[in-house]
């Protein structure tokens, strides 16, 4: 027989409730920082102790009166209910939740009082008492509040939620700091003109380390300064804006690409909007297809046929629209986000044009259905104005009319036409650096349901070599198929798997070779933390380095294949290694690899090594124009049958293409 149903006591319900409101350190800081901003603070100091999960925040806002101080941690008690649209908080839940998961101290002073007051727990409940400064010491010693201000100390956050506490403590410090910086950005997007200092307690050296030092009170380019101070992005930005009906967009775009797309921020009505994967890809393709992402700034001299590193634009976009225009819901009645996306598209195109990039060559448009006029054609209303004095790119409403109507419905009805592989038989002779198989485009509706069994002796018949490029053969099935095998792509696949296997096998004995002259380059604090976190992974691949003075990487060992390519080009090496460290941080690559499985490990190699092995396979493979005997063709098919991925070359192109079925 079950027990009697009873109501949970208040302590338990408060714990459950608080967990739904605050569940991370960055969220705690975000709530406290936004409280300070709502109090019109212009000078804010934050101290962090990540070893005990404790936070100190002090501001020069208007403060809290002693009578209000006694209510400040009560649930659903707020002073902001009269103007919820002009403040971050209005529900009266943040301090209530924080009080339930930490040991909370609040001291505040208003101009009308000569002394600050502290919220104190007594037998009769919470009361405000005059604060004695001698009560505190150490790193969290309460400072002078001068005319007005508030200090909140949250000690031992999540101490009564051990699972959550351990989860946070296991998180690397750099990841916690990165999430805190994003929380700061979200909070300051509404008003960046403040002075903010964030300090991290360093218990080993018994000192406070600077995390963020920002003083935007008197700076005109406040958003670009904020991005640099928070994330150390050394990029020049230019402002842009656009307006269409009730939607206004302002923002900044970096004039040079960076190696991560983490710093692409879109805020709608001051709230961070998460771009979907498709929308992010679409916007990045606008820059990539115009050649923006290939910008090197002239510093890299080493050339490679592949893409050992990827670069992306960085931007901060602020959208202001009517609050009743739903963009947060997937509503068939609202196409607000489609309009915003179209505005951003046109704005980005105009930015690229003014920077000298040719948007006429964008390849992605040939497969992208659109009911709108081509973006590569000049419209009559295309009266884009660039004010060279303030460098403000401004889109007028006439440029957007006809481009945003019924966008949501039209894109669902129109389907792209299939691409016909017209280059298959009529292509120029390839060279070593330019192979036909890397240029062909295939988009067959027929499923290429080949297996390695089709390539076993007795399951196929070679007819002949065609034009010294392809091998025509038949596959024995219920309905016999005629296929052509690309001789270069096939041999390239055989070679690349052989090279992958050899390289992974060599990792068992640490293939790193000492550099005669070590190569050094400087990183920002975040990147340096990443290199420290993933040092073991780099060492697995024969890449060894030392971190000097916290921000300089000195590379001492490289594997032979990379050593031969770098040739002392420190800029190329830096970009290649940073690409891998971001791939690890973004979980694109695994940090722990199984060297007993060469095939799985090959995917998680640094991109630069993958590209160099692919290039080596391409150069050493059978080329178009090479005449093959029947024995050569049989050996090629036999080698392909033993490959793990026999039906694509090292660059992902198909090695076998169907021609016809024989009835």
C-alpha cells in the first residue's frame, strides 16, 4: 500500500523552482549583471572564484532602500513591474532563485542614506541592518559604495545541488569564461556604454587575474570595442544598417575573416537569436562564394590545393521590430524572420560589393531556388548609399521591396532543377594540380547502391578503357548495369587509404621530428587556453609545443609531412593549428582517438594533415591520359574492392557512375 500524498515542504519546492531559473554560472552572472544595468549602473566590478563557484558583483546604480532590501529575495517581488519592456527583469525570480542555491549576501546604499545596509537573516526573517565594513575580508571584501550602489555576493553556488556543482567544476575554465563573456555580451547589447571589469581569483599566485576590462563610456565604436575586449578579435569593423517597414537593422561586420564562426551574433529586440544551421550556412555562403573567406591578408606564402583551414565573417547584427511580430515561434502566419533574413542577405551583399568582392560569381545561386529578382542584377531601386565619412552601409526600403514578399511560401513550392554531369566526357586534359574528377558535378536521382561485393572477381566484367580516362564495365545483377569507373579517382582512393593507414600506424611511435629552429606565434587568451587543453591531442599527431608567458606558442616538433610543407611559414602553421584546436573545441574532431582503428582516426586528423595526404594521393595516382592494360584495370578494381570507401575519391567525388541498365 502506497504512502499518503502530501505537499512538498517550502525548502524542497524552492530548490526545484530555482533550478528551472538558474542552472549555470554564466546565467548567475547574467542575472546579476542585468540587475545592475536595470539600476542604471555605469561602473560594474565582478570577481569570480571558479574553484568554489562564488561571485562578487558591485555597481554604482541607484541602490536599494532598506525597506525594499528586506523584500528583494522574496519570490515574485520586483520594482520593475511598471515598465517590463524597458528592463531585463520584471518577474522577481532571479535573486529568489539565487538565494535558494547559494549563500547570498546583499549590501546596498541609496543617496538618501549616509550608510549602506545589509540584508541579514534573523529569527523573525530577513531584515536590513546598517553594514559594518569590518565584517568582510579577503578577495570578496566589500568596497566603498560612495553615493549609491549595490554589492551582491553569491558564495558556494549550487553547493546544495552536488550533481550540478560537480558538472560545472569538471568544465574547463576557458569554457566557463567563454560562456560568461557571451552572457556579458547579451547583457550589454542594449547599452554598451559602461565601464566593466571582470577579475578571476588565482589561488596559486594569490592574485586577481584580469578577464575583461571594458570602458565604453566615452567610445563611439562601442560594439567593435566590446567584441575586441571580450573575445580579443583583432578585426576592423564597419557599420551597416537597413530598414524595411517596421523592421530596422543596425550592426557591424568585420572587414577580415576569422577562423571560427562562433562570433556571428544576431539580436532581435535585444535578445540573442540562435541562427539555425541552414540559415547560418546560407549567410556564410554569401561571403564564401564572393571570395571573402579566402582573404589571407598577404601574410601566408604557403599554398595548398585543399582547404586546411576555413575562415568565416564575424558580425554583430541588431534587429528592432514590433514585439507582436512573432519570430520566436514557428508560425505559418508570421514570416518576420524570412523578411529579416532577406534584409540581412541584401545588406551583406552590399557590404561585400563596397569592399570590392565580386558577388556575381556566387556559385550557390545556381542551385538555390528563389522567387525574387536575381541578386546579381542591378535593380532600378538599387540606390545604395555609402557615406565614406562614417563608413555606414545603408540599405533603403526601395531596395527591399519585392524581395521579401511571400518569401516563406514561395521557397517551399519551388524545387531546384537537377544538375546534368555534362563535363563527364568532354573536359580538358588534367594536370597534376588540376584533376578532372575534382571539378565534376553529379546529382543523380538514381541511388548509387553499390557495394564492395560488386567489385569482387566474377561480379563484374571489364569492357574497355574509354578515352584513357574511364573504365567501362558491367555489374552482374538481376538487371545488369553498365557503369564507368574513373581511373584517377579510383586510384586516388586506393592511394589515400594506404597513406592514411601508414600515417596512423606511425603515430604509435610518436612521429614528431624536432625543428632545427622552433617556430613561435602569439595567441589571445582564449586560444592559448584551448592549446593548453588539447596539448595531448596535438602530441598524439607528432605536433609538440610549449606555452610561454601564457600567450606565446613555441612549436618544437612536427610530423615529417607537415614539416616539409611548412618551410618556416609561421602564419600558415598558426592558422593550420588554430583550425584544429577550434575543430576540437567545437566537437568536430575527437580529442581522444583510437590508434588501433586507422579508418576512424583518419577523420580526426588535423585538417592540414588530411589535405596534405589527399594531395599526395592525388599527385601519385594514375592520371587521365595514362593508358592501362587489361591487367592494370583488373588490379585497379581489385585494389578498390579492398578500400573502406571505394566509391569516392579522396576529395569526395564518385569513383563509379552508372550509365545504363540492360534489360
